[in-house]
C-alpha cells in the first residue's frame, strides 16, 4: 500500500524538482539526479577561508582576485559567500568565496 502511494506521488515530486535550478535530467531521460552546485576553490582559497573563519573577530588584510585590498572583519558565511565588515569604507561587503585571493592575519 505504501509503495502504491509513493509511486502515485513521485511524478508530482519530480515535476516540482524540474522547476528548480538544481534539477538535471540525463540524456536518456531515465535517470534523474539533483545537481549540486559546489564551488571549485583552489587550495590557497581554502586555506584563506580557513584563516578567515579562525580570525576570532580580529581585523585582517583581505586581497581579492579583482585586485581590491581591504582591512576586513569576518561577519558570517553562507555556502557560496562570505560577509565581511570593511573598515576602510565602513560598510559590510558580501564576497563570493571564489573571489578571495589571499589573507594576511597579523
């Protein structure tokens, strides 16, 4: 009985997934998979992000891939972005994790 209910509901669940950006159909349209959008980060970027997380509220020098340099303080983090307080411009900035080039802590 549970199997029949699940089979009856499954097409509606798949239809809802098709509307999202993360849904991906295979070429043969038989296999369905959810495409996860993980960022490709270099080892330098991963270590820089680790240093930012371990800054414990202190200010640090942050260099971006676009060439910006800021005196920043870590505020919070999402899966794709970090939010830092820029002491030079007195504003909170949201940066993509892939745009972090280098961190100078102390």
